[in-house]
C-alpha cells in the first residue's frame, strides 16, 4: 500500500490540507512568523538602502530611477496578492476551508497598500518623466480599477453579517477582479497605445535593466514578498482569533 | 550622507517617504489589531475557565 504512488500522493495531499486546520495553522504560523518578519526587515533595509544610497543615476532618468526599488516590488505584490486571494478563495469555494477564506480576507488590506504605493510612486515618477501625474493608459487604468476592487472586496466582507455568506460573496468578487489583476500585468503587451513601458524584469528578454540597478531591485523584491507573507500570517492569525472570540461570545450569550 | 539627488531630489525623497509611511502604518495597524484581539480572547477564555472550573 505504501509503495502505491497514488496512495502516497494522496497521503501527501492530505498532509497539505492539515494546514487548513486552524489549530495546526496557528502552531505552524506562530513558529514561522518571527523568521518571516525578520528576513523581510533585513531584505527591505538592505535593498532600499542599497538602492537609495549606492546606485548611480540613470543617464536619462537622473535620480528618479531610484523610485524603481519601491514601484516595481509594490506593483508586483499588488497583482500577486490578488492572485493569492484568488487561490485561497477558490480553495474556500471548493473545499470549504475557513482558514483559506480568512487568509484571503487578511491579505486584502496588504494588497491595497501595495496598489496605492505603486500608483503614488508611479505618479511621482511620471510627473517629471512623462510630464504628467496620470494618463488613462491601459496599465495605469487597470491598476486603478484593481485598487477599487480591493476596496470593494474589503467593504463586502464588512457588509455581510453571516461569515460563510461573506466568504462566498467575496470569493466570487475576487474571481471577477482577477480579470483586472491579470489585465494590469498583461495590458501593456496587447494595447500598443499605452504610455507605460514594458516589463522591467523578465527572464527571457535580452534587454533588461542594467545589473547595477537589477541586484538591489531583486533584494527589495524579496523584502516585499517576505513582508507580504509575514503580514498575511499575522493578520490571518488575528482573523482566526476573531472568529473564535465571536464563537465564544455567542455561546456565552446563549448560555 | 544623503546622496546628491540632483534636480529630482523632491520627487525621489517624497516617493520614499510616502511609501515608508504607508508600510509602517500597515505594520503598526496589523500589530495593534493583533494585540487587541489577543488580549480580548485571553480575557474571555479566562472568564470561561473561572465559570467552568
């Protein structure tokens, strides 16, 4: 039985689902949180100080190139946070794991802040470089809509009283919003009239940003990814405790 | 030892300031909420234990 690959795969899958158990999640996330937080702080400090103090100016953009260390990681996390919410929402819809729904809820404010940072730093960069704070460019517009989706998603969680119904409705909203999350990633490729340049980073392209800018950018991206991870762990833990608190209070009222 | 940011000093500095303030705010808010819920849960659980035992 143990040698049967299907059974082995099944038991591995089963152990993955154990993390959906709130108790197990609290245990594991509690152990991981300090590491994630510490590593994130380290990468952010190194990446941003390196980028801000120790990189040269770009020959065309001058010192505004330093904004890349905030703008690109924030924009990347704005999109990926929504995609993480999409995955956890689907897990909720299909397998009804409460921790999964709560993780999606916990991630939304983090994603919103990332989206706003991307929009604000983009505007600050765009003013001197493009001569305008804002343009109705496909990528910028889909990013603005993504920010509105984050707000709507958070509002919907607050507005619906029944927790399971709220999780259902927000999950469906998340599915719809994914169109804009993906559009903000790929719009630049098929809408030629956009102002925004193509991807700054890609593994298959010949022309990338120069190494002097690239290395601190990678460290900064790692910092933002870890920051997102640490904040989602912390906030999911808070959501689980809130749920338990609500259950205890209801029981008290009954008894 | 602020580097010479040239004519774009205001733009670069404000981009960093706004972003860092927003990140710090998010972390602070998340930590505060966590501490609050944790304390409340502890209080209710202690009360229940007193009642039951």
